[in-house]
C-alpha cells in the first residue's frame, strides 16, 4: 500500500472540503476542517495529511506536542496523535493499516526531540486498537468513563526501531500443536516465529530473522505485532509465553509487553495476555 504522510499545505484544503466520515465515526474523530485552523494557529500542533501515490488526500490527523489528555498522567515531552481518520470514500483498502505502520517512522523523523508518542482510542472500537497494536503501540490503560465513553490509552516509544513494511502471516500448513508465523517484508520472507499451542497458551520456542534484516529491528517489530496477529488468526489463544534464557534478548519481549511471571522456580519465564 503506497502512501505518503506529510504536513498539510493550503493546497490540501480543497480536498478536505470533500472529506466524508460516517455519523458513528464523527463521534470519535473530528472532521478535518473542524480542527484544522486551530491546529494551524497553535505552535504545538501540526496538521498532517495522508496522500496516495496518485496524489489523492485520503487521511488526516494532528500531532500535538505537550498535550495532556483528560484523566491520564503522561510526561510533558510527548506527542499525541489526535483526530486521525481515513476519508470514508477510501476506507476498506488497507490505508488505515498503512498509516498506523508508517506513523512511528514519520514522527521519529519530524519530532526527533521527543521520546514518547500517545493516542487515545474508543474502547469499543476493536478494529482500531488492533490496528495500533499491530503497528507497535502498547496498551497502557483503560478508562471506563471517558468524555465519549470507554477509552484506551496507547503508547509508543520513539527511541525504538520500527519497520513499516513488515507483516506476519500464519503458516496454515503447520500442524498443531505447532504454530509458525512467517515474517514478510514486501513480497519476500524475512524470517519466522515458531511456537507451540497447549490449552489456550501459545509458547514461543524460536525466532529467526534473515541476516540481512537483523540490524533493522525486524525481530522487535515482529514481536510488537505478534499478539495482535495471534488474536486475529488463532481464536483459541488467550495467552502468550516465552522463556528468555539469554538476557541479551530480554528487551525483545519486554518492549512488546511481556512481563515476568511471578514464580520463584521459574525466573526467566515471561507472559503476555493476547485477549483482554
């Protein structure tokens, strides 16, 4: 999916006049022209558009420096993603996924002084938060009574590596209890993850990344996508586990939300909820 994210220019305004969002979507995301001028007048806000390779403006969002969302205590030196949407005319073509996966690199390149990226998602919109989790955002908190109802806070560490053209595919030929996920970059295989499934628990056994891809953060990006892909592809899995015998690989899992199991007899076992 070829898209480009860039800062808004006045030439884009005409495109935004024809922007369409459903009534349901407008509950959770403002129309671009409703927030555009306020963003342009505020030095801490940057309006951005998403453009296809044909020059069509198909998405919009604001990056807001130092913003503090009601009810969450986040650091001062942060960037929040606000009012992100895809024009309804172009929805269903994978553009939302492409934006989420390219967003980390775009913010890293344009807001290099900031280490933290946050966004708030409608708690009932499972499609949206699955999309952000797959892009590497970690779920930090859920608030039952937000301004528009239940909402979820997501965080992304801007000091990590992100690979926007990476996806995980389930190898349908692998027989249970074995599970194999193929790491794909564009049209080629970059590695795989092997695991075993038992009573709803998926235990990671091995991660392999081609030598040419190891320095680019492919393994780390794959693990951030892991739980979301498993949630969508393997219905019976509720938990993922891994045994980390080499401390050099610990951050690979902890940065993906795995936490140490409280078991004095097994001090290197980590777990992550897949369904919650």
